C-alpha cells in the first residue's frame, strides 16, 4: 500500500522524535482549535488533527479539478438563480423536509417582494475522492506510483460554511518540515504552496467593496460555543492583511435577533449601529442551528435586507444533495455550461446518482441499493457531516421508507472506491501509529455576481482531509478525519 515514504525506513524512536517536533511546528503555525472540554475558552487550545506526512495525489488529477473549479463556481451560481430548475429539483424534497421547506419559503418571500440585494457571494468547497476502478492496480516495483486507473469523483459541492481553509493554509510548510525530518528528498513543488484563507478573505473583501459603503461592516455569523473559531479568525486576519479598513464583527443568530434590525426605508441591515455590507454564514446550515422561530425570523430579516449574503438562501438551496443528483441527468449541466468540452470535464467527475422520488425510477434505485448496499451511499439533504447512511444500514432503512414519501428527502449515490495509502495520523489523545488511510480533496472557489453579471470568479486553493480506512464519515472537529496536504506524483 502506497506511502510518501516508501523508500525510507526508520525505527519507532525516530518516528516519535518526528511526531514531537512536528506537533510543535503545527502549534507554532496556528494549526489549532479549542478543546472539547472548554469550547468557549480562548485560554486553552490544542493542535487540530493532522496527518504527519502529506498524502500522495496524482498531479494531473489535481490540476484537472483545479482548472475546472471556476466553471463549477459559475455553474452553481447559475443554478441558484434558475428558479425553474431549483423548483423542479426541490418540489418533492420540500414536501418531506421541513428544514429545506423553511429555506424555500424564505426564498419565495424575498422573490415575491423583489430581491433587495441582487449580488450573491459564494465561498465554495468542491469535494472529491480518488476513485480506483475495479481491477485497478499499482506497480509493485514502485509502490508510490499512480494506480493504472484512477479518477477524481465528486463527493459534494459545499455552498455554505466551507470550513478549514484557515487551518490548512499553513500545513504545507509543516509537511515540508516533517518530510525533511524524515530524510525525504523532494522538490517544494511536490508539496505546493497553498493559502485558501487568503483567497477566501479576498472574496469577502471583494463583496464588501461591491456593497459600496466603506463604513459598513462584514459580519461573521457564528455558533456559540464554536471549537473551530480559529479557522474563522485566520480569514479575519487575512482580510486585515488585504485591506485594513474593513470592519469585522462576530455575531450569533441570537445576537442578530436581539440587536439587529432592518431599516424599513432602504432595507439596510444594522447591528449595534453599524451598517452591514456582507453576512458570512458559518452557521445556519443544520436544523439545530435554528433554536426557535425567532432564529428563523432573523434569517428572513437578513435575506430581506440589502446586505450581501454569503451564501444567499438560493445559494444554500442550490447546494443540496438533490440538486447535485439532478445535475447528473443528461442535459442538466449543459443547461448552464454551453462549452461542450467544459461540460464534459465537469461530467467526468460525477459518480452515478439516483433519485428516490416516488415512481418507477425511484423504485428501481431502491431495489439496486437493497440488493447491493455496500456499493451505495444514502444521502439526505443536509450539510455538516454525520448524516449519510452506509453499507448494512441502508437495507433496513430503505425497506422501512420505500413506500413513503419520506424517501424523496434522500438521494442514492454510487459508492466511490478510494485509493488506499498509509500514513501516521496525529490526533489529540490518540496513540500515533501507521494506519491504512483514504483521502478526500477539497477545491476552494470564490464567486461574486448577480443573475446576469459576473463580478469575481476565482480558484482559491485546496484542502486534503484524511481518515482511516473503514471510517465512513469525515468530521474533522469531532476527530474522524485529519487535515492533510497533497504530495504530487506524476
């Protein structure tokens, strides 16, 4: 099984020395989060989970998904502004999913009133895995070689609270350090420089500029308590380095409810007397984030205001799994991307996905999954991890709901068979040992625009998250996966 250190051997004492020094290097670089015991305290932090060494990634595969990211950005923006397409995608979902129905109802209100702010801002993350087709193999004489058949396959497209850009930005330097300690000879281009926090921060500053009032603030809408607040703070710091004049406030939904208002005269959103230019949502993507109807009223107030939303409610709805599944249908990508070569490049990243709507197609998909559950993943329209259903759990679940409209709230996705490697995973309180791992690769993007005008569109860097083989979910904050970077091979 492949590892970046295939040509190097060292004893346990050497590994422990590398681990100790690399942990300290990670702390010095700010790869930290608050502790589980004291999530609200700024007095105590620990290193965030990370891989000791970078994981192997084919250079061509990474270049391909980076090259098409701006096209993905544009396509998802267009999806969000295509009400006919959105309604067709979500018409059955909102009948059984109260969370998305409430978001849809908000969109209906602001559409009927006339959208106060035509500009939407997206800080996106497009997640992929390195899929090995059946029968693919690695040259045993060169364990670090690329498998003879590997493709990047999309897992999901995140349009709200795309996290970890702040924590992963300094990790490439930490991995160059750990590889050097291990005696690995490499070119810095194999562990490429990467600062998605800087690029996402630039997107927030571009949104602030587009609003047109230098005295207006950028609001980070956050949870309380929040273990991952330092990931957010790095974006704040990068905004300061980009433009020192941008005022930034951290606000919870409760704060906005109690102290925020929307002026009736001009739909200006105000918090603590400061006009709001951009609302950057780092919360609001799960039902649990809305603790009362007051929180939903606050979300509606924000959407009805002329503040630029990141994301707007139509962006959030466009990021649902149902939309991802519907884009897999023939002609759907081509509705938005007219360049046939670009559309094909996007389609080549799609795994097979199936609707579970009532009807013959949905019945056939359910039959496939019940007959062979290990080859599928069942996904609800939720963000934030820990929501999917895998393997042996699929059959009893689908058997239970197959005759109910409830099934329309899910989509079925072909399970990806990721390239397995070996690495050491550094997690607080966990013994360090060589583990069988798989990796997920996120590509960050920024988009700013109206329904018919592109203002800003950029690739913003990458993220690798690595977990042990057999771990289905990949939540980093809860310790299921680790931050990682690519080691590029040809």
